[in-house]
C-alpha cells in the first residue's frame, strides 16, 4: 500500500510540475478548430507592417495582399474574361516609386485574389481604383469564404465607385459574413473577387485597380 501511495504521490507531483512549467513559459495546448477555419499563425503576424494611408489620416498598419501591387508574381490570382496586368500605376505610388503596373478589368471580366488568412482583428480592406467611359461606374467586390458548416460561399460586399482619376476606397469592412467562423476558430481564410459587370449602355467601360491592402489589427 505504501509503495502504491508513493507512486501516486510522485505521479501527482510530476503532473503539477508539468502544469507549473507550462504556465511559467506561457505555453498551452491549442484546441482544434470546430469547423471551417485554420489554426496556427497567419504569415503577416510576424511581419513589420507599414502605415501606407497616413496621407488620408488613416494611421492603421496594413499588409499588401500577395501580388496586390501587380508588379510581379501573381500566383494564386485568377484573371478571367480579359482581366490583365497593364502599364500604369496608381498615381500615389504608396507601395514604391518604382511601381509601374496595375490590373485592367474590361466589361464582363473578373479577378479573384489568392486566399488570405484573417482574424477577428482584420476589419477592412483598401484598394486603389479608376474607371473610364462610364457615367455612374460600379465595380462589384465579393467575399469568398467557407461558412461554419463547411460550405464554400460567395457574398457580395459592395459596389465600389470610381472616377477618371486614381483614388483609394474608404476602408471596406468584410468580416460580417465570416463572424460565425471567427467566433469558433479565431481565424479563417478568405479571398476577394472584383467583378466588372458589362453595361449595355456603356460598352467602353474600363476599370483599373492597384495596391490591395488589408488592415489586420484594427489599428487605425
């Protein structure tokens, strides 16, 4: 009996020691996600992020969505029905003064971004845009995501408006459709689709977009 009790005490001491060590080092065992999300660290979490929109009194830290300056590799992007990279950068050059390209979206075309990891602290997106040939131009932006039941979904976020000169959108909120997933998992992956709808009364409507940025920290 004494031998069994000693073994029981030593096991208890060992268990307590493990718990104390975990608390001391700040480590815990992560629970697996319930559905529809990802675990781990989003790649932007360990990066030093710029504040590119300070000229517009937006002091938030942003990261450039992969390929979102259209200056190089567009791995993960889907360009359809005539969407193509062209010469001509947004006029503010917020990424680099050496940037020289943007994305052209003719009528009926669309472009889908790569998937990006977001959290409940990733509130909004900003993008530069310009349109030609339309009296009341509208560029649709959709959110692509997996809902809390594991179903792929696409939901329209907004019709963006633009003029004949480059301008950045106001911060565009996009977390609403994925709130249920974020409540379960804390983070998930999404992508965005820009849709240039054809207009019968304005067949020459053209859009250009550039510099797609996301604020991941509600830092503005």
